[in-house]
C-alpha cells in the first residue's frame, strides 16, 4: 500500500500568498486572460472585467498588468522551489529523487496553466523582475544539481555529466505543463510515479 | 572519429518550403514579432514593417497573421516529423534511438525560436489549422512510440510503460527549446549526444 501521506498532492493552494480575496480574484482573472490571449494581448480592462472590478480598484493592488504577471511568476517559482527543497532534504539520495520527481511532475500537471504562463511570458517581465525570477529558478536548479552530485558522490547515482542529467530531470517535470491534459491516461500523481522511476534510471539508479 | 555525415546538423533550412523570397521575408518577420510580443500582441502592421512590405503586399501571400502562424507551425511540425521518421527507419532500435534523440534535441536547440512560438501559440490557431498540426504531432509521437515498442519487443529496451517512456523521450528534446541559449556549455550537437545517452538509460538500454 502506498503511504497515504506521500499520496497527498504536493501542491498547496497557489494563491495562499494573497489572503486578500480581491487580490486572489485579480491574479486568477489575469492568469485566465494571459493563458487565453497572451500577456501582450491582455489589456488591464480584461483583468478588471474578469475579476469583476473597476480598473481603479485593480490599481489599488497592482501597479499594472506586468506587476500581476510578476506576482504570478514569482509565486509559481517560489512554490516549485519549496517543493524541490523539501524533497532534497531527505538524506537518502534515491528517496529524495523519487519524491522530487514525483512532486515536481505532479505539480506541473496540476498547475499547468500557471506553469505555461510563467514559462511562455518570461520575456514580458521587466529586467528587474525577470532577474528576481531567475534567482529563484537558479536556486531550484542548484538544489536538483546538488542532489545529483550528492548521489553520484555516494555511489548511488552514476552520472557521466551532472549538468546534462540535471537539465534532463528538470525537463521531464517542466514539460508536463505543456502537454498534460486532465481526464487522460494518468492522474498527476500517477504520472509523477512513472516519471520518478524513469528519472532513477536516467541517473543510473533504476 | 565520429562519422562526418552523422555530424552534419540535422535541421535543414526551415524556410526551404517557401522558395519565394517575399514569403520567406514574411515568415521570418512574423516569427520575430510572435517571439517578441506574442501572437495576440502582433498586428499585421508589425509583420509588414518587419518584412519591409506594405500590408497589401502581405495579403498577396497570406490571408492574415493566423495564416502565417499556421505556416510556421506546420513547417516546424513537418520538419520535426521528417527528422523522427528518418531516425526510426534504422532497423537497429538502439541506433535509431541515438539518432532520433540526438537530432531531435539538436533541432530544438537550433530552432528554439520557431519551436517556442509553435508551442506557445498552438491555442491561437483556428480549430481546423490546429487539428491539422495535431495530426502531424500525433504522427511524430506514434513514430517514437513505435520505436520504443519495437525495441522492447526485441529485448533491447526494458520499458515498464511504453506511453510514459515515449512522453519522457519527447519531453527531453522539446523542452530544450525553452531553456537552451547559444554560447553556453554545449553546442546543439553536443547536447544531443548527452541526451541520446540519457534516453538510452531511460529505456533500459544504457
């Protein structure tokens, strides 16, 4: 029997950062519009309409649509980083990898719309905002790379090139946001399980 | 020594389908604008300006910006499919996989801008155009799945779940378009070589 705690979906409410319900309505409406018509095709009026607010009310909370995109992007990257850091805290590299890939994959399936917008619109952020997001991304990558290196040093993983293997492990999870559709062959958790097994093989620990 | 024929970059000129130089200028300008400001943020005037044409001249060749996006999307998917079909024609599953992953990965690194636009703007196509593109995509996926199945039947690959393994092999290559930047650690061909080795492990043939 699988451990019921381990079966709990890894992803918390992505909007928990914004306890104010108006903020949550704004980011949800913005996400929907960015996903449907892109950042550049979204006007502040689309976000206002989608959230049932006036544009004036919207400006109380956000400086503009780029500011909402940044909030979404930062939130998505923070959640992914938290999940990865929690997984790599396991001292057993094999168990850490299994948790990491399962949760990271399931998260990208569950939050595919957020993940897509965050990836596809990275270039629409201001330089300062993009730099902040890239720091979060680098921390996530370094946590995964650290695990690969640690497992290789312990003789649990066999890795000819740590950077290429790290990129591949991350790609497996991230690309799920592009192609996953609910109601298909696998639940997010089931897909996470398959991918965890594949990632173990990829690192020579299958 | 590596075989010099095998070292030739896999990707032909992506615009070879359009021998008319005006068409090539239009699709190149549209690609640049879609990549910079998204499909929804691109006006027909951006494409006209970028290609140095009047909008009237543009309409001689394309019905509108969606028609140009469709041309780009179809071309990208046809090229990817051709490359995959050429690879899987090798009767040796292990060699076919190595060629497939190397070329598919290198192609996505080389043509990352085209690949990104094609992926990110799939939802902007008309239903009829998207259906046509999805047929091409399905043919590509089925060619990869057929190879995985053939290798498993021959005892060369060990694959607990053919569909999950196929999705993972495709993701490795496709996601390269998202993160690859030239001038970094690897040339497209070098990255393709690393990923070919990782894909072999993933299928239990490492």
